């Protein structure tokens, strides 16, 4: 299992405002790219904080890992462009 947390400011680790729904946007775009990830919200203080969990099967092979990483990169690049990051 892998986890990614998304923050508005890397230096201060300030979370995004909940209204931006970053985790849900990442999940939706990942699904468009053929990748299933699970949203995590409220991870910073119970109300704010966004992330995703990536839970590949134990039998994942090298080609599937490559696909996963490429699609995750594509997904995150699109969301970053959308939010101006």
C-alpha cells in the first residue's frame, strides 16, 4: 500500500481548503486514466487534508507497475495544471 498526501504549500505543509476537493479530483482523473486509487480526506486535522491510497495487488508485475506509475504521473500532472501548481 502506498499513500500520497497533497498539500498547498510544501514548505509549511499547509493543506488545501476542503472545498477544492483535491483527493476526489485525483480519484476521478485516475479513473479516467484506468487507475483505481482511494481518496483520503481530513488527514491533516480531521477536517482538512487530501491524499490517496494506492493498493496494488501482491501479484503485480513489472509492466503493471510501470503502467501504474505512468498513469499516476499523468493524473497528477493534469490536476497540478488545473490548480495552477
